[in-house]
């Protein structure tokens, strides 16, 4: 059986088309990198101009010229993000374990997976409105209009949970079945196998998912506007309105004073550096754990 000769004209046309598409891909990548570099350069330049000791030592001020900073917003963000992660991470791990190990291809698991995918892609403002209706409005007559740091933390937890659940499910599915079979062969129950064999084997990936979820929720503004509302003063009480960096950036950037604009840029730089550090920590921790 003879092989038909390659048509030189067709071959040349395909090579030209392939080279053209390669150039388009390279050009698109360069445009993206240039835009990202411009954004980062502007952020660093403007952020450093507004950076100072007062940013970390003084609370927000409503009017300029009073030596205002972002200290209360930084502390408020740490509190709300931390509590949101403490609530959302265990729930997300539980959902991910159920989908990967218990429910798997069952009908109820398919429904849970579908709902989790909806939460994963839902706009954060919808989560904020949902928490506003179930937590803020019912407590409005009793708690400063119902706004509170706890409501903000719950909204952030609902944003973190689907991220952790998806990551946990995907990473647990990568654990070799030989681990499970070996545990069952030694007489371990399914629950013991999951807790003592499967989860430890997938711990690095689960930790990465948690850190990525924290990185995501740390910069959310919309859900906090409807829940914690923000504050210009110091407040560590979870049942009172609480300041946060995203809301501080939003309010200062929408203002008319140059001093507030500089503080907004400084806050944006702080959040960007924090998210960058979380991503670096997640990658390094995953690498170190995978090498053990």
C-alpha cells in the first residue's frame, strides 16, 4: 500500500498558517504581560507615595489633615478574613471529602457539586446581599443597623468554602487507590481510611486550596459593604460595624481629597503584596510537603 505524496503547496500553506498563529499567541501574551506590568508599576509607584508610618499606626479619618492611616482597616481585614477562613475552610474540606470519597457519582453528590459550582462562579455581591438579608436585616433594630464584623466574616466564609471544596475534591481524587486498598486490607473502616490515610496524603493540595481561598476573599469589597459596612474608628467587637482594607480603599478612592487618594493607593499596595505573599507561601508549602 503506497503512501500518497505530500502536496508541497498545502504543506507550505499550513506552515505559514501555523507560524501566523504562533505569532498571534506570542503577541497576545506580550500584550497581557505589558498591561500587567503597567498596572503593577502604577500600583507600586502610587502606593509607595502614600505609604508611611501613619498607615500602620493611625486609624482612618473622615477629613484630611488629621494624620489618618489604615491601621484599623488592616486589623479589621485580618479579623474578618481569619474568621471567614476558619468557618469556610472546614466546611469546604468536608464538602470536598464527601464529593470525592463518599458521594462520588451519586445523585445527591451531583446536586451538591452543581450548587458548589454555582457558588464558585457567583458574583460576590450576591453573596453579600444574601448575608445582608439573613443576618443584617433581622438584627437591624438591635445591632447598629444590623451591620457587624461577624456578618462580614460569614459572607467571606461563603466565598471561601466553594474554593476549598473544589480544590479538596480534585486533590483527593489524585490520591492513588492503592492507599485506600492497603488501609482496607489492614481492617480499617472507611472513615478511618479517609481521616488517617487519604486526607494526610492530600494535605499539601488542601493547604494550597485554603491559602488560595484566603487570597481571594482578602480583597473582596462588595460583600463587606452590605455586611460589616466599615468604620472610621477602632473596633474589635464582632457585633459592631468593622473597618476593612477593601472598604477603606473604596471610600478613599471615591473621595475628593488627595490625601485620601494616596491612602487608597497605599491600601491597594498592601492588599496586593499580601495576596502575592499568600500565593508564594502556598506554592512553597505545596512543594515542601510533596517532597516529604
